[in-house]
């Protein structure tokens, strides 16, 4: 039981961090600003990479929490 609670807390924490980073790319920097930053870092295909990173962070941040809820009864 303690391991399950610890896993839930960890998944929620990681999910929050991922969602915060994805949300920051959308609201504070904008996807154009993120693409510009990626280009400055030498990331290939910076615009596509900015979209991909944003979507993965937002969706990936939600997944660990939904998995925790769906397996909590096992």
C-alpha cells in the first residue's frame, strides 16, 4: 500500500512538471519563441520539434496521473 501511494505521489509530481513545461511553451514563450530557442540550441527542425515537445509534455503529463487512477484498485 505504501509503495502504491509513493508511486501515485511520484507520478502526480512528474505529471505536474511535464504539464507546467508544456503550458509554458504555449502561454509564455509561444511556439514561435520555443522554436527560436530550439534553433539557437541547434535542435533539428526547430518548429516541428517545438510542436512535438509541447504536445508530448502536455499529453505525457496527463498520462502518468490517469494511469495511477486506473491501477489504484489493483
